[in-house]
C-alpha cells in the first residue's frame, strides 16, 4: 500500500479520486468501485501498490499492438480490481476480485524480472492499469531507464489528470472499445453511463502526449455489433487520428455472465472490417480468429502483404530496414523492427 497521487480533497472531509472517469468521492474508510483505492485518514491510499496478481511473458502482438516494436517479448502484469464491470470479462477472476492480494513485488523487482526474462517491454494489462497508475508509473520510470518500454492495455476511461503521470513513462497504449462504444451497450454490459469520457481522454492523449496508440473494438454478437455504430466509431477515429492508426475488431467469446451468446460470427467481423475500410482507415485487423487473412498488414499502396501473421506469430516480413514495403516502397507506419520473440521462436510462459 502507498499513498496515491491522483486525488483531491473535497473540503468536506472526503477525497475525490482523479485516476479514472468515475471520479469516486470517498468518505473515511470508503473504497472506490475498483476496489483498490481507499480513503484512510483523509488520504487516498493505493491498496495494490506492489501487489502483482499475475505475470506472464507474451508476444506484443497479443496485446494487440502490431505497429509498435513487432515481435518483441513483453512482461505482462496485473493487479486485482477494475473500474469497469464487464459482464463478459475473460479475466473476471482478477478484475472483479475485491480482495486485495498478490505477490509482493517492488518496482525494481518487476523490472529485474523483465530483464531476467529478456523482455524488451512491460505491459500493464489483464485488468485496467489506470486504477493503479501510481504503481505502474514507478515501475515504468525504472524500466525506461533500463531501456525497457512500457505499454498499457486500457479501456480508455481515464482523466486529463492522468496525462502528466503517463508522460513520465508510457510508450504505447491499446485502447479497447467494446460493442462499438454504443451507449446502450456500455450502460447495460459494462456499467458506465456512456463512452463520452473515453473520447475526451483520447483527444487529451493525442494532444498532450506522444504515446503510440492503437484501437480495438470488441464486437459482441446480437447486442454489440451494430453496423451504424461501427461506422460512427470508425469515422470518429479517422477524423481525429487519421487513416494510418490501426483498428482491430476482436471476436467475442462467451465468458463470465454472458455464456448464453455465441462467439462473434466471422462474417460480422469482416463486415466491420469492410465498414472501417470504407471510412478510410488503412490498417484494419480482425483479432481472435487465428489464421484469418485480416490478421496480416497489407500495403495500402500496392496491396501486397507487408507483414504476414498467424495468431500472434509473424510469418513473413516484407519491409526494408526503413519499414518500407519491398513491393512498392510505401512507408508502413510501424515503429521498430523485429525483436527477440521472432528471432528466438516461441516465447516462454509464466515466471512465478
Ligand atoms: S480509479 Fe477506482 S477509486 Fe478512482 S475513480 Fe476510478 S473506480 Fe473510483
């Protein structure tokens, strides 16, 4: 446990947490909805500081981040808790756990583990990292000094107050929309009033940071697969981030409290892919469908496969050292070249 940075006093003996867009106002002894930030003695405490509930080594493509340091090994960690209540969460065992627990690890120890396991990056993932931002910050600052990059897998429900903290250490973020960010969906299946704070937060990130951004959208069949909403979301992304930002449409699998729905039909994902391309996005992907042709990167100028993928594996690399298409010379907006994951073959799972 450690005192949080992201909070303010409200003048009536309470504190307001400013880490996420819920802005919980907490009286003495109260804990925020995420379960990890508590008012103790008029100060907000981060209960999960130094408490890591899980750690794995993943390829960066699993996050998914496919235009940033492709083929690298990522040390992926999480704490308990979350600021969202997704009824389909695949990690509900840790995200919806409200008992603070996990391996006690200081920031230095986490970075050492990443180094020991030859990881080029650290990902704060599996639950929402914004809720433990101060802890991620302390890990990330040390990591960056050692030449290790930092990435968030986030729902984007952050605040303007987060940005200066992120700027100290964060290199890349993948922001996960759900159900095309449609209001009815997020209200019913996530437990937030609407997605407006995500859009505001993204504009803050765009204007006040240099973090690499990719987007995902979990397409949930029957209840979160509306074509008009997908078009609106794609249009917003093009208008505000340009045609070169990657967008991944992810397949839903039944889990947690939503076991009654089927997996998203591949045709529905392809329809979303088509819509996003029509709206002008040049790098659109289909995720969670291993072997699908839209896992690969295609050169928008000549149509050739620029980076071939199967699941999280890179199967072909048709870019020169400057990441230009070897077919036509078009510059593909990918930061970095191939990392150790690709060179070494399979990644090694689980550290503790
Ligand atoms: S991070 Fe937690 S305590 Fe803070 S506003 Fe969000 S849900 Fe509330």
